[in-house]
C-alpha cells in the first residue's frame, strides 16, 4: 500500500525485548507526520526507547517485562 505509515512490533523472547519498526513514506511526512516523534510517542507509555531514523524508517525497543498483548493495545 502506498501512502500508509506503519509500525510493527516483534517479540524476541531470547533477548527479552520487543523490537519496534516504523516506516513513514514521504507523502505522509509532507502531510506533517514526523517519524521519530510518532515512534517515541508510541513507545512512551510502555517505557520504550526510539532511536534515530533515516530514509523514512526508524526502530525502537521495549524491555519485555509486560504481557506483549498489553503493548499492542
């Protein structure tokens, strides 16, 4: 799908973390969605950390101390 911002969560039980990947296409960025702000805001309530991004992609992580279903709500 073109023009769709996405954020995906993946549980890594070996490292006890939830990995988060976000992508925002240029056309959505031009409408005002700032990738890193969106990622950090999404991770804030679950004490996650979002790193810098480039090329419309960014990643973050959360310690997997919560039920992963709770994170996705």
